[in-house]
């Protein structure tokens, strides 16, 4: 399991409304990949860009709690 996947799982674990978890994970993944690609475009090494993109993310619990407030039935 990648570091990003662990981060993403930790985020979605905070969301109590389970039906939204898959969509949240998909959106987080898309944002992550966009960030990695943007870093590569400005010259980051392909091996370093994913780590840098993940390092720029907030703590998963913090992100998850915020998303939990937005995704309630």
C-alpha cells in the first residue's frame, strides 16, 4: 500500500457517512495526481514529486473531520 493510499484511507475513515467515502477517495486521488503532475512540470524528479505532493497535504485526521462535516446525510 502506498503512502498516499494510507493517507487517503485515514481521511475517509473520519467520514461517518459511508456512501460518500468512495467519491471522496476518488476526488482526493485526482487532486493528488494533479499535484504530482504539476510538480513534475516544474522540474521535480518523478520519484520525488509524489513524496512532495503528499508532504504538502494536511494531517489526514484534520482533512477527514472537515470532510465529515460536509458529508452528512
